C-alpha cells in the first residue's frame, strides 16, 4: 500500500519488489523470533501499534519483528523466500504464491467483506449498470481480487471478459486515469475505493455483494507453521482481540490508524465500516471459494499451472 495500500501495486503476477527490501530482514526462520509482514492498512498494523502480540508471546520467550511492505504480493514473495514468517493478504496474492512454491500455509481467514471492493464510474458517467460496460475501458490491478470481481460481475450480467477492454494499472495510476477520463470504469478496493468516493465523488456501479466474497487471509511459511503451533495460537488470539476492539470502538481505531497511515480519517471511517471482523480456520466453503479464484486466474492465463488450494491449508485446530 503506498499511503493508501492494502493488496496493491501488483503490476501483474510478476515484477514484484525484492523480498529482502524491507530493512533488517534475515533470510531464515530464527528460533525465538517471529517475523510479521504487514501493510499500512488492515488489522496487523493495529495489532502492531497495540503490542498485544508481544504480550502474548513474551511467556513463550518469543519476540516479534515487524516488517512493512508495499502490498500483499511483496509480503508473500518475502514469505516464500524465508524472509518473514507470517503475513496478511487478500484472496489473489496467495494464489500466485502457491503457484510459485509449496512453502505457503493458509492459517486462518477473516469473514467476507464484499462491500470493500467495487467497480466505480465517474459521478457524471452515463453508465448505469455492469451490462453497459460492453465496449468500455475498465482499469484494474492485474491478478488482484478486483480482477476476479470484474470477470464474475461481467458473467453475472451476461457479458464475456472479451466484451470490455481491460487496462492494467496499479491503484495510483488507475486513480489518475479515472480522474482524467482515460478509463470508463475502475475496479478497486478499500481504502482506495473510499478515497475515490470522498475525493472525486466516484459512483459505485456494483460492489462485490452477491458476486464474490472478498476474504482476507493470514498466511505463514509451511516450515514456520508446522514448527510453531503455540505462536500461531497466540497470533490468532491477538488478532481476535484486535478485531473485537475495532468492532466495539471503530472511532478509536480510525483515530489510531489515521496518523500512522496518512489516510484521512473520513476515508478510514468508511473503509472500516465496510470491513468484516473475526478470525477462524478455513472452512470447506472458504477453500472452495478460493479455489474458484485460482481456477479463474488459470483460465485467464495468469497462472503457469493449476493449483489445489486445499494442499496449502494448515490442517490444525487453532
């Protein structure tokens, strides 16, 4: 996430930043230390600020090393390289990470948040429905959650993916193109979505509601996950406490996040209001939904091979 990043700056399935770019990272799991990759927006940045994980791990003799990344793809490239142990991303990055390596382990997920991603059009656009996107230019981040949203939204409206012209743009470039009228619609997620609504009065053509789920996943390296069950239990408990706090006092969460992220408080308030809270092991339904993402990206030619999501799911009660 630049100042406004969550699952972003994926300039395709490749071309990611070096996994060792974050300062102070060591390319190996270190006993007694868990290395957590986080972004500027999301539950983990609040977990970091509140120190809950450190307190839960102290009795185990385990310290926490935090490393900030631009986006989910970079987090998972670092995880595959052994530079971090745990991270959080949306649906798309782990699909590509699993295709690249067998090192990935799904630990848990947060509930669906379908209002947290959408296809937007300018306020004065004549386009009133997804069906009217036929022949239009849609900007989106290649291989991201919203790429999947666009494919499925078109299907629901009776259109083929080939009925639109897709322009692959990272969020900052897409926002500029959107404002200049260089694209007719923009598929994007929060907090970029909320920022566009507030700053340029972007209009929502459709959210992901009734189309795709939009999950958030907590992921670890397979080696770390298999060796550290007590650390994972502490992590899940700490995330649960943080989510409970956000739900009970979203205004406090906004006040804490705004200075550290540089995202305006009104934008954060909208984004947090559309976020879902809670953490649980992956169910068969979640795994099936994630497999649908993987199959769609393979059919689009974005994956080098088919993957089986269930092969990467941690089979341990948390």
